[in-house]
């Protein structure tokens, strides 16, 4: 099992409070290391492509996240549920949501600001 797979499995299997703590404590560190984020100005197009295992910090705005291809795992702070989005699925995010998404397979996604 690769190191990335172990990290992914440990986050997915972790309890909700542990994932929330990891999001808060490691958000800036993960951005600097392996996670990417939507930069200001990118929302005009709002399209991203992620390779398997890549993580993405979603901006805290009112928006709809659409999985156009592949499979995404999404978690957001304060929400007891995690979400698996397949091609064609979408999820509305509210202003202030702190959310992270990870590609379970190579994926294309779009963030549509409302």
C-alpha cells in the first residue's frame, strides 16, 4: 500500500472530530505541501482537474461543486456526513463552509458560484 493510500485511508476511516481537527490544524500545511486550492480569479472558469489522491481546498463561498468526471470524496467542517460524488453529481456549499475534496480517481470538477 502506498503512503498516499495509507494517508487517505486513515483520513476516511478517522472519526468526524479527528477529520475536523486535521482540517483546522493542517489546512495551511497541506496547501503548502500536496493540496491545491481555487485561487481568487479562478472562479470565472471554476474548472479543475485532479489526479487520483490529489486534494483541493474549496473556498468558503456560496457555490455548487459539480463532479464532471471521475469520483470525489468531500468533507466539510461541522457536517456529520461525508460525500462521494460521481460523474454528474453535485453538492451545494454555503458561504463559510470549510470543505476539502479529494479525487478517489482522476477527476474533473467545476465550482459554480451562486
